[in-house]
C-alpha cells in the first residue's frame, strides 16, 4: 500500500503528520516507536517548511518476505522539482523514516541501515560527503534486525530518517545559520497555522522527552544488566553455599557416626576392662561364673547359661544342652543357632535349636590352656547382636575361661596345701595339771595356706613343750618346710634343752637347709615341779598370760631374730611364774595383725578378750573359751592369712582337775 501527501504549508505538514501516525498505529507499530517516528517526521517537516517550496510525503507498506519476519513501513519525504530552482540537479530528496512491522512486534532486517546513520532517538547531526552535499541525520535508539541503524527498537521495530540539500547555502537558512523555523511566514490562516505549528512544536517537545527517555532507558538497561550480574553472582553464591552446606552436613554426619562408633568402642572397652577386673579379682571359680550373668544382663544378653564340664552339681551335669552348645564344646569355636545367618565374625552358623526354635542362641566356649572348660550360652537382648558386640563377648568368654582355669588350679593347690597342713598338725596330748585347746583356720582369700603350725608334746623328763610357728611364704612349699621344722624340733627336744636352746639349734638347721626361707616361732615349756614357765621367742608375736585374778600380761621380753637369717645368734630363755588358774595364749600374726593398723592394737584386743573370760569357763570349758576369743578377733579380718591359737591352762593337779587316768606331768 502506498499513500502520498503534497506539503507546502504548515497545515499540509500537520495533516500528513497525523495521517502517518494513524497508519503506523494501524500497522501495529508500538507507541514508543510511533512517537519517535512522528517526532522525527515533524522535525524534518519543519526543516522542509523552513527551506520552502513544495514537498511530497510518501508512505509505503510492504508485506513480510522469507528473509524477514515482519513487514516494512517506509516513509519518504521528497522535494518537488520546482523547489530546487535548478532543473539540472538531482531533486533534493530525503528519506525521512523507515520501520518494519510484524504481527508479533518483531521487526525485520533492513539492509540499508548503517551505523553512520544515527546514534540516538531524536538526535541530529551533519555529515559532509565528497560531492559537497550535506545530509542531516535523525536517528532512533537501538537496532533494526541485524543492522545497527539510525533507528531505535521496541519490539523489534526500527526506523531512520535523513534530509539532503543540493549544496551549501541551498534553501532557506535553518537552525544551523541562526534562523528559526517558527519565524518564517506561513501561508495559511493564522488560527490553523498556529494550531499546526503548535502540533509540530509539541513533537519537538516530545523529541526532547524521548531523548530523556532514551537516556533513562540506557541507565535502566545498565542497572538491569548490573542487577542481572548481581543476581548471577547471588545465584552462584547461593549455589556455592548450598554445596558447602551439603559438604558440611556430610562432614557433620560422618563426624556424628565416627563419634558414635568411638563412644560405642569406648563403652565396650570400658565394660571389658571392668568385667575382666571383676573376673580376675576372685579365686573361686563358682564366684567367677556367677559374675557373668550380672555383667551381661540386660545390656548384652537377655539370659546367660553357663555349662561347666567339671561341675560338682549333679543337676547341672545332667541338664539337656542345645546342639549349638555341644558343637561349641566339641570344636572350640563359637556357634550361632537361628533361622537366619548371624554375619558375626568368627562365629559358625547352625540351624535353630530344637529346644527353642524361635530363640537365637550364641554359644561361646570357655577356653583353657588345652581344652574348653565349659560353654556360655547367650540369648540376644534385642533382635540380634552387632559384630562388635559379638567380638567383645567372645573376648570376655576367653578371659572368663582363663580366670576359671586359674581359680580351679588355685583351689586344687589350696586343697592339697590345706590337707597337708591339717595332716601335720598334731593331736594335743592329755596332760595332768594342764588343759590345752587349739584352733587352726586356713586363709579364705588368696593362696596363703601353709606355714602356720602349732605343736605340743612331752619331753622325756616329764615336761610339756608348746610350740607356735610361722614359716614365711605360703602354699605347698611352706607346708613342706613347716613339716620339716616340726620334725627337727621334736628330734632336738628328745635330747632335752630349754626353749632358747631349741630355737638356736632350729635357727642353724633352717639357715643351712633353706638359706632363702625364714620362720618365726615361740616355745613355752611347762614342768610339774616348777611353778614357772620357761619360754623363748624368735621374731614371733609375744605370748599373752592371764593370771587367776584376771590380770593379763604381754610377755614382750626382748626376743631373738627370725630363724634362718644369715646371722649367728643365741636365743635367750625367759621365765614367768604361772600359778594354777593361769592361762597362756600362743598365736600367729594372722589372728592379731591388720594391714590398716598393724599388730599392736590386735595384741591389745586379744588381751582384752582373754581378760573378759570367766575363770570357771577357762577351768571347765577351754574349747568354748577358744571359740569365744576367736569370734571378736576375726569379725573384721579379711582372712587373707592362716590363723593359729593355742591355749594352755594350768589347773590344780592336787584337786584332780587334769584328765582322769593321765600320768603326772
């Protein structure tokens, strides 16, 4: 479509301007681009009116082609031939504006647009060509298609305008030479001319506004780009923070898992250490086995059953055992019996137990140096055991087996030592004028049996020798040495001799027989013809004497040194009067010595206990008196050493207090 207008007055220019604006609007040109087109067209029309003459405005629209997506709206302003005054020159034509129109508002490419044809909306500039022609360029903001043109873009629409003159000085002076377009006379009625001129002048104001708008658009575009870059940076920062957060969460999770595993391992090691201390603290195998249920239930097992092969309990020996326990006893390996695999390290899997098919069982042997001593059968506290718990339970069973093995060996040696010790303790002789009562209590804690002994025998001259001794060390070796000393002392006493002389010979015997073994002893000799008792001690606690009036004396005269030390010594005798009704107490350190307080307080307590006895009780029931003295003395004892007590009570032989039919002393 093509439309043409003849322009010679302001009124013609105004009508052409209005028509061009309406046509541009009807072809879908955006409001902003339409305003820019109209403002540029008005500026060119005003310049043409200033130059004078007739002008022709042509508006042409073309349909879209394959090379461009939208159509073209072309506005051309040409001078009439008579307006130049020179028919020999080319008409002074100017292409005022061009824009492309599309249904979607995206403009096509205009190949004739170049970067030299403008830089901003509504701006004008001058350019001198090689032929001396001057071209005034008005441009819009932006690009049209792929070419960077003099027009702006809004929805893909671009336009450009230019006016060329025939040469310098041609036409009427314009703004470049000081003339004003509004000062030129217009050949139209004044009212209409003023209106048209005002309309074109308003477009100039619109052009200024568009210039400001273009600047603001550039500023907005700059800030938009800056905001876009900022947003991109923020997004990148958020992405980095998110990645760092994920890594941190993973690290925190790994740390929590590691801390949980470390805490579990610490808990198991602490439990194992405490359990091992509890198991090794006792030398009684029944007590050790009794610790296992208390240690394992309920944290590591719901129930605990211990099968000890050498048990003394007939009921336990004939109890029906699960097949897994029998397999553990036969193979020496832990067995797991359930309807699912255990996945436990070092544990063999077996079918469920026929005794209780629904209950998983873990059967762990109790090892010893050669063969298993028994089997511990456990049921899980929850659904199943973890691998770490299973390893810990196997290790605990191993330590329990070693503790039971040591306890059984200790009990065996202890029984032998106690049997030998009791076999060597003599029967007290029945002697007129003297009553004798003795007590021997083996140690109940530790291997401290053996070494303590008492003896009483008659000499050929009628005297009675009472002996209390203690060999250093314990166990079988001490019991054997005690028997040798007892035999040697009896042999020396046959030849006669005082207690001091007997201890001196016994000291030499022990020093040559066992240079590294020592002993203590106290010997008291009673004779019917002597009102005194002769006694001597070698490193032994002193005897305690109770007189008939209830007074108690500790016979603490200076004793000799221990028997067997590498020192020559002559042990001295001591004598003390013993009237009828007196009681002499001989004892070992196990009766009076306590680790926290020493031996002296124990001796004082023994003296008090002996003093508290009634004279009739000592005369008529010396055995009961021995028990009554032991009870208060042993209530705070840990029983970690043997205890020996020998009471010798002197009666009135003339009254016949001695045993009936006994020969005189």
